[in-house]
């Protein structure tokens, strides 16, 4: 019995070995040959059709779907994966070895409020927190044996320990199938990351891969995209014909166009806020496929800016290198301008929203910045800018005020003509025009300075609103931020009463100091502006029509409430401009002997009692 069991065991072993050998020869062998042939065909197809022909090759978001549970603790969101500290004069944070993701950045030169002890402004936020925001680089290679590093790949730190402006860090990853990936991340003293990716093929077959970069924002914070005068959202500059064109998509428009694709040689693209921006910058001689995309709108509402570079073949024993850049920081004029020249970036300075009057906005900003360099105070620089504009317009304003003075002096004659022809409007108009011709008066001349001021006013408003140089810039006294409304409020006697009007139920938003737009919260600057507007209007000839007189009489009051919610710097400009106009008009009226309210007021104050 024992011998029979032994014999059966031997027979079973021999049969098993034979079956395995036959399976290897007739099944596994042909399958391996077919797989090898398919890989070679796929590689040949990739060489014929570049991988950069579609942005679908770029890995998508790694955000979990179906759940909107976020953590509020940043340390918890940073996770347990090792991180590399980031510390430069301008940036502080860390980058994750998971995916080599740049996802934790703060701007060290900017605080959240005017309080110098308030937290740094946040730029990037790690995944897991609400409104996560980060940048990532990598390679695509769908048919590469062993794969390429993806969004969840954990890299190994092999060089450096802290990313500073003088010490880059080196990351490596091996796919176990003959490909070695090396990434060197460097950072300058401002806001430019340089990501140098090297791929070495240590295998026996050629492979085809393409580089990519992506910026992802998971949802739009509620404070963004609410202002019509400012662009926030997708922004990029792409080659077009012999030049370059800038494309902008506000968040609202972006949602309506969830996929916008571009092909470009060089250029750049990213996501911009009012003062900050994250932008991908490929090699400027490389043809790229760029895309703005919105996905998962019902849950995470993911906004992405993507770049896919040209596909390239790496033969066995060879390696390739791709250098990409990431701008992540504040949109300061001189910094953007320097990067534009250093990297030959097209229209990079227009990451700042200069508006359609850019030909006025930029020169006005540069002039304000020049005066700031002389006096060290942006408020005083605005006063000097106003004086400069008045000097440039002095001849035009002089002609205008001369015409207004003559019209005011002729007011009794015009009233007489009106009385003589009160039943004949045509005769009244004819006699009035004859009087204008006789005295060489242009009735429209008084409107010219106002019309010229309108584009200047708008351009200065843009400068104060969009340039970060004006952010938290103090003037004197209680004005600690020229880009924000005057914080004083008539409802608490301009701070004399320790009470916050914005805390009042129902109407607190209308009478609070920072109501914005039309507000009943009159400030000191708003009242000064309203008074100077009324005085300047009082010096002009009264409108002939009684209805028009009433409308003009209410205009200073209405505009005082409208302007109260505007930036303090704009009220400083407009009130000071009114003061200079009043002074110029007063001297001209005095020279022509025209009656004016200033002389009347002086006469009343100096009149001796009977």
C-alpha cells in the first residue's frame, strides 16, 4: 500500500511538471510575445502621434468624490507623509513627498489685516481642507512598463533638507522596470519655483513620455469673484499668429465653459486672485497643449489649469531633462516685470488687471510709485499725482474757468433775457447765443475738465483697487489703508463713542464703516469730499432751468453717500483735486470781478456789526 502511494505521488508530480511545461510553452510564451509586440506597437504609435496632442493624458484630481467632509486642522491635513520645509524671505510652508506636491505656502511679506501681528496671507492649502489649492508636476506615459510617478506616488528625498533660496532639494523615484526619475526643486528669493525633471532609461526598450504641470483649486472661496471691476479666475497668455494673446475667464464664465483648450508655443497660464497668482510656465520654445477645466462641479467644484508638453522618446541607456517653472506669489509690478525679462515671458506684467484703460492705468501707477520713492507715503504720492495732473490740464482748465467766470458775471443779463422772452423759448435761446458770441463765451467749455477727469478717475480707481503696492498702505492719522474705505463713521461721532454701528440688527450692513458701495456710514473723508464738491458747484453759474438747479443741488449730497464706500485713497485724490480746482477757479473769478461764494463768505465773516 505504501509503495502504491509513493508511485501515485511520483506520477502526480511528473504530470504536474508536464502540464506546467506545456502551459509555459503553448500559453504563456505566446502571450508574452503578443504583449511585447503590443508594447512595441504602442510605443511606435506614440512616436508617430505625440502624447501632447490631448490634455486628457494629464492625471486628474485626486479629491475623493461623494463626500464633502473637510478638516479644519492644517496639521491633520498635511498628513503623515514626510514633508520638506520651505523657507525664503518671501515664502514659508512645505511641500509634500506625496506626488511632489507644492501645497502649503504662506506669503511672509503680507498680513491678513493692517495689524502687524495678524497671520500671514495664505496662498496654497493642502488637500483635505476646504478650498484646497496646490500645484503639481509629472509625466504621462500610459504604456510605460512599471508606470510613471503619479499624484499619489511617494518620492524619496535624496538631496537637501529645507528648500531655501540657496539650497534646492532633490527627489527620486524608481519604477522598478528600468526607469529612474529625478526631480530638483529650486526657489529664488521671490516667488519663482524651478522644477527640473530628469528621466533615465536603464531598461532595454525605448519609452515615450510627456511632461505636464497642473494647478488645482478645489472650490472657489466665497470672497473671490464678487467684483465686476476686477478679474479673478483663469488667466493665460498663448501664442497667436506672430504674437501672443491673453485669455481671461472669470469664475462665473469659467463654470459656463468647463473646458477651454489652447495650443501654444511657450506662454503661461494659471489661476489669479486680486493680489496673488499661481502660474505654470513651460519652456518658451516648446509646443504645449494648455487647458482650463472645471470638473466635479456638484461636489468639489474643481478648477484646473493644465499644461501638457511635447512627447519625447528615451532610448535605452539615455536620459532626458525638462525644466518647468511655477510662479506662486504676490503680483507686484516690479517682480512681474523682472520675471518677464528674465524668462522672456509674453505679457506677464498683465497678470495685474490694469483694465481696458491700461494706457492710463500703468503710467498713473508708475507715477504714483515714483512719487512714493521720493516721499515714502502713498497718500502724499497721490496728492503729488493730483497736482501733476492739474498742471498738465492747467491751460484747458484755465480756459474753462474763464468761460464760467464770464457766464457768472453775465448772469444778470441772462436773467433779463429770460424775463423778456419768457413766452418765446426760441427767441430766448437766440438772444442768449448772441450774447455768448458777443462776449466770446463757449458754454460747453466748463464741461471739458470734468470729461477729461473721468478716465483719470477710473484709472486711479483701478490702481488703488488692484495693485498690491496700495494694499495696507497708510496715509496719516486714522487712515491706515488707502485701498480700504475710511473707517470713521458719523453714527459713532467718528470714533468718539465706543460703539460699532455695524452691530445694529437689520441696518448694520448699511450704516457700518465698511458697508461698501452706497452707504449711510458717512466718514470724515466723505464729508470733506461732499463739501468741496458743493463749493465747486456753487462757484459755477446756476443752471437756467429750475428743475436742473434742484438736481444739481442734490448731486453733492448723493455723491457723498455713494463715494463714502470707495477706497480712502480715491477720496483723498478727488477731494484734493476739488480743492485745487476751487483755488484755480477762485483766482480767475476774482480777476474777472465775478461774484463767488468764497468772497461772499469772507464778507459775511469780516462784516462789522452795526
